[in-house]
């Protein structure tokens, strides 16, 4: 690494020396031309040696240009180092935010897990009895399903916050800002409550839909709420009579813009610091409480969403941040899908012949999930062959004719789902085989470009966990268009 570093500097300095030598030579030839003297080595040496300015130029110009090349290279390397360190700092800031969320997530997930565990234990006891109370058993199943939906919401929220936001342009879509606020507040409530801080929500915007990115907005609110909490705790330490231990969040609609106000009654910001609030690495907090990137990242993300952010503050009276985003009247598929994903499915009576006669290949390495999906598909009349990795799937595809659909997980041993899909699309006989991806990681473990590449090769994907009804509807939809 160090050897390459010095080699690059040496090449740049040589380039500077070469350019520096050209200048006095060019000027000497111009003098010869103006004096109508033949241009050759002897006449060139005569002109150069007879004028001290040329001798000085042959020494100074190469050194000057070598120095300039040295400085330019140094600035370029310094810029790269600064950008790399800023990216690391942004990652650390995001990880710190996720660390705060994890404390709340532990509480939020443990509750529904306790509900599921208790219900399953009671179901086991109930099934051992001869006089089954079906109504009570169905009720326990329903509450377990609701608890699973709650866990799914929390996990999806964490995945969207964790998603990278380093791209120059975000993929903006219409989303409900009230739902974003309620989701992030729901995950922070228990953590902030431990420090005596509450949230007051006044979500009054007539049209709550904005053009934005869910993960980026959650990061923005995490940063604003964290600053508000620190300001309140600092005020509490200074003033024993202070009682306003809450963060107020208000939304309003003005001129096709959504205004989100985040207000606290903490220590406020001193007037002399107003111009530096959004600067990178500016902070008035202790070293162990941040590096001063939160508001810089916040403004950067808001700008990427074509919005703006400003604040008003009075020292020891509190601070209000005003986040302004463009309103949207269009509800996109991503928004409507996220809503439907979180519904508990009704106990609908299935006919059992929705997929009658269809030949489906199922590739899922988790034995329990494989068995569940096999049962669901078989109960709908499908002929199902199930395998546990990509290599087995390829072998079945080569041997079995007239497969109507491949359902595959992405993370599998031997040959993963992504490579399996690429091999199928590259084959001559099966390149048009309809494929449905089932996974819990397509939105979080793959980069955005890889995610788009996978989606472009398949007819649909569905994220775990999902219910029977949603799964069957997705399978029927793909088969009806194939």
C-alpha cells in the first residue's frame, strides 16, 4: 500500500518536471522565430546560455510544476480519505440509531412472542381434552396471528432503517407520513419512557401522503427525536422544577406541502451556534454522546427527498424543527402492499381446488417451512415436488417435464436461489419458466442494484412471514399470467 502511494507521487512529480521543462523550451523557440535565427541545437543553446532568465526558468519551472502536481495529488488523496471517513461516520451513526431501536424492539417483540408461546401451550392442553372448545381455540389462533403480524411490522421497520442511503438519488414513492411517525414512535416509546420522556402526537395533516423513502424518513426522525431527548434530559439536570418531559410531533398541510414539527422544551440552541447546527461534525454534546453527524445526515436525506428542514430555538426554552416535504395524492403499490401485508387473514373456507392439476417445484431449505408450503399447495390441488437446495431443483427441472411454476428461497446451501434463477434463465429449455421468490432477506441482505436484478428475472416475490391466503393469491396470479 505504502509502496503504491510513493510510486503514484513519483509519477506525478515526473509529470510536473516534464511540463515545467516544456515552458522555457517553447519560449526559447519563439525567440528564435522572432529573430529569424535557424532553429537547431546550437542556436537554442546560444539563446538559453546568453540570457539568465532562461537558466532560471529551466530550474524553477520544473520544480514549480512538480510541486503543483504534488499538491494536486495530495488534495485528491485527502478528499478520498475524508469521503471514506465520512461514510464510516454515517454508518456508525446509523448503527447507533439501530442500537437505540434494539432496546425498544426487545420489549416490543417479547410481548407478542409471549402471547404466541402462551397460546400454543394452551392449544396443546386443549387438544388433549376430549371436549374441545372450538371457539376458544380459534380465538387463541387469531391472537397468535395478530402477534405474528406485530413482529413482522417491527422487523420490516428495522430493515427499512438499516437499508443503505448512500446513493445520490433515493427511489421516492408515495407513503403515509403518519404511519412512518407512528411506527418509529412505537419502537422508541418504551426506551424513552425509561428516562421519563413521553411522545405527544398531533397528526393533523389532511393528506398524510408524501413523496419520500421510508427508511430515510425513519432515520431522520430517529435523529430529531434523539436530539430532543438529549435536550430535555440536559434541561432536567439544570432545572429541578422542569416538568415538560415530552416530545411533541405535529403535522399540518400548507400549499401542497406537508409540515412536520418536532418540538421539545429542552435547553435550546444558543444563537451563536445557529449557523453551525447542520454542519458535519459540529456538536455541543459530550464525546460519548455523538460526533455531530445527526443533523448533517438529516438535512442531506431531506434534500434527497426534495424537501427542506429548518428550526427555531430559544436558549433554555426549547427547539422546534420544521420538516417540509412535497405532498402526494398518489398511493403507490409499495404503500398499499405494506398495508395489506400487515392484515390478519380471515378464516375463509377454501375450496381446495384453486391450483388443481398444476405442477409446482418448491425449493426451500428450512424443513419446517418446506413442509408448511407443501401442505398449503397440496391442499389447493397442486402436484408438488419439494427439494431443499438449488442443485436438487436443477436436477428435478432437467428430469421433470411441464413444470408450471418454481417457488424458491434465495438463501439455500450448495446452490443459492439467485444462482439457480440465473442458471434457469440462461438455459434454452426452461428460460421462460415462471418463478416466485420467497424470502425474508431480499429487501435487507442484498444491495439495491442486486435486488433490482433479481426482481427483473422473476415473476414475483413474497417476504416471510406470510399467510396462506396471500401466498395462494400470489401463486394463482403468476400462473394466470404465464
